């Protein structure tokens, strides 16, 4: 088992480098716009461009640049430099990390708890009105994109513009350390919206898995020897949660992407993923700024966990 | 087993009918069996009808907007915004309101459906063909072919699709790239979706082929001197049909959502071409005043994706009698 885990982790590192190389190629070789030209301002002289290119190290060969980059990542944990916001990528990431983590962890807790309980109830009351209603809602939630669901939730429930103003709207986020109460209430709506698809997926998985388990022979045996029903169910649930639990790390990474953040300036935070971020007056800046950031988290995780 | 019991008891009520119905069942092809089960699924039938309707509307979009008396999707009309430049809401002439350029939202929603269906169906089709090809080769030949293809699948799966989309989208969105092989707009997005989703199909197919190739009918075919190609095409492929159909039908709605997401981020379909994703993106800055601009494309998206999901569930149940439902 240890050997297996080590092998998977090493494979994760290899994958990470391959994926880094691919993104590097995409963003350097494809004509997305020369950072030096973008930086030089209007009507730059060729000399100025050359100078900027030299100061950014862009006059070296692509291979050389990549080698420098990888070396920086592994030796100094230097994730590179954002040409757009003119900051180091590491500080861009860590600046936003608390907000991203608050959002992701809260949503993950919600979707696991709600998803599993809905799934269990549905499976035990198969074909009942509760089951039908919750599975119908689940399918509806799976079919709606979060970036739209977030806007609709704000239109319906936010305190500033909602029809039924019951929850704080966008732009109310404060850090956990500055005001825990406000932090919590401001995140309730984002958590619910972000977790909605997850809850739906988990409820469906849990229901299917539990229905299958409950028709196994050992469950019949447990019933036959007179175990009380709640203990039979507990056995069944325990057996059917395992395959679902392995999915969780994958799902967390998948959910944690900027497009899904249901804040008012949704597309602005989302576009941030390419253009890093734009400061805007009402929302909070909350995205992993440079592809590398997300890659670091997401690339090894599937390969290590999925199998 | 109950059929056998009825046969054994002479004069048992319904004995003869049992025999008759069994003879009838034996004559049914798998396709007929599937159709019988599918026909009994009311939800699946309704969703199939909705999808057919959506396809008809998409194909006949120019006719449909003429019937409703709407302007074309790219007709801008500055008279439809108020003095502050805010678009006007739903009215009898414009049931879904207009956007900030004075373009009719309903007519853009209808044309957006064209894009969504094209991307969903063509993208899934291409991905399925590649996935089946790679998966079959990997599963059938095993050994180094399998190792190579499986590693390729791993690498592609570990690339975050959204970031890849942003990269390729940004690179190809204006002039196209790879010497015009990928055209901006629809071409980019179909390329991206097929690139990102074929490994899932390939993985499933590989697993199925690995177990199918050990079965007796494959051995029999090989014993009769069939070539590899013939075994793959005539023996294995038909057995893959049901799972592939189910998987593809559930992949279409995912891809439609992916298209909307990429267009929402500005790297998919770009204005002035209407797509549900880019309409919602354009509407976002003023969504609290011009709610209709984002609500209606969103509802269209929701209905389409829901219908495909329900159809996929129905197909799965009809093709796999043992599915847990």
C-alpha cells in the first residue's frame, strides 16, 4: 500500500510537470498577445519593447524560460510572475486563499451532509412522494449552471435587490478573523448555490448505492436474525458510503473553480481566471489568478485519488 | 420460473396465455424489447418530445421568429432603450424583452438554441467516435498499446478543461489557429469539447472491451478465422452499442453546459453571435435591472439540459433492465 501511494504521488509530480509544460506552451507559443507589447503602452518604439522583453526574460528561448520556471517552482516555491497584475503569482494566490477556502470548505460540508442524508432518505422511501420530489429537484439542480443559479438566487433572496430579502447579498463578505458572524451570514448564499449541484449529485449516488446494498444477501440475513431496522440501515449505509467517499477530493477540486462563484460580478471574478483579476467596487476578488495555481492543486489530485 | 410452474399444472388459469406470450417474447429483437420498455416511461417520452421540439425550433429558427413577428437576432434597435440606455422589459412585441443594444432577447434565445444543440450533438459525436476507437484498440490489444493509450488518457484527463479552454479559446478566438484548422467560435468550442471529453468514453469502452474479448463468442469467431478488424467491428462493437448510447446521451447535456460556461467566460461563442452562455454573461453587469436578459436564456438552457438528462436516464433504464431504479 505504501509503495502504491508513493508510486501514485511520483506519477502525480510527473503529471504536474507535463501539465505545466502544456500550459506553458499554450500561453507562450500561441499568439495570445505579447506581454512585452501589452506592457509598453501606446505606440511603443521597437527599442522599448526589446528592453521590456529583456527585463522580463522573454528574449531567452522557450525551453530556457521553461527550465527557469520549473526550477523556480521547485527550489523557491516561486510560481512565476503575472504580467497582467505585475505581482508574483504566489502572493496573488495567497491573498485570495482565505476566501477561496472559506467558500470551498463550507460548501463541501454542506453538500456532503445534505447530499448523503437526502440520498439515504430517498433510498429508504423508494418511490414515495419524498423520493420523487427530491430526485426531481436533484435533476433540476444538476441541469442548471451555477453561474446562472447564483444570479437567480441573488435576484430572489439577497437583501439589497431580492424579491424575498432574507440573506445578505453580494459584496458583504468579510474575513473570518475580522467578524466571524458576518463572515458566516455573508457566505450562506454562496455556500448553498455552490453546493446545490454537489448535493444533487451526491444524493443521486447515495440513493443508487444504498438501494443496491439493501438488496444484498447479508442485509436479508441481518433482518432475518432480528436486528432492529435502524441497525440494518446503519450497516447498509456504512457499506455504501465508501465508494462515494473516494469521489470527494475530486469533487472539491472540480467545484473550486472561479466560474462557479455566485457573487454579483460573477463574470468579472470568472474572467479573472484569464485576466487575473479586476478590482471592482462591490465584489470580492476571489479566484486563482494564474493557471498554474489551479494546476498545482488540481493536476495531481485526480491522478492520485481517482484510482 | 413461474412460467414453468404454470406449464406443469394442467388447466392452470392462464397457462396457455403464458405459453403464447413466451413464444411472442422469444420472437422480439433487443431493439423491440428496448422500445417496449422505453414506451412505458412517460418521463422519457415527454423529454424526447421536448428535445424533438427544440431541434425543430432550432432548425426552423428563421421561420419561427417570423411566425412570432420578432426581429432577427442581430437587429439592433436603439429606440428600444430608455434615455439612460437601459433596455426595455418584456412587452407584447418583445415577449422576452430586449438587450442593451436593442436586440430582441427571444429571437436571440432561439438562435442560441441552435448553437447549444450543434455543440452538444456534434461535440459529443466526435468525442464518442474518438473514445470508442481509442478504448477499443487499448482494450483489444492490451500490452504496450494499452499502456500507451491509457497514459495518454490520464494526461488528457488531468488537464483542467476550463484552463485549457481559456488558453485555446484566447489563442484561437480571433483568427483561428493551427493554420486555420480550428475556426473561431463554433469550431473552437467543438474542438475543445471533443478534446476534453473523449477520454471518459475511452476509459469506459476500454473496460468493457477488456471483458468482452475474453468471452466465448469472440473465441468462436477467432476460431473460425476472423481477422482482428472483423472481431472488433462485428463482434465487439455491437455489444458496446447500449452503454455507448447511454453514455453519449448523458454527455450531451454536460457538453451543452460546458459550452454555456465557456461562452460565459468569453472564450466560446462571442457576440454578436447569440449563445445562451454569452447572453447571460452580457446581462450579468445589469442583471438586477434587466433581469429578463439573463433569466430567459437561463431557463432555455435549464429546459434543454434537463430534457437531455431525463432522456438519458430513460434510455439507461430501457437498455439495462437490471439498473437500480
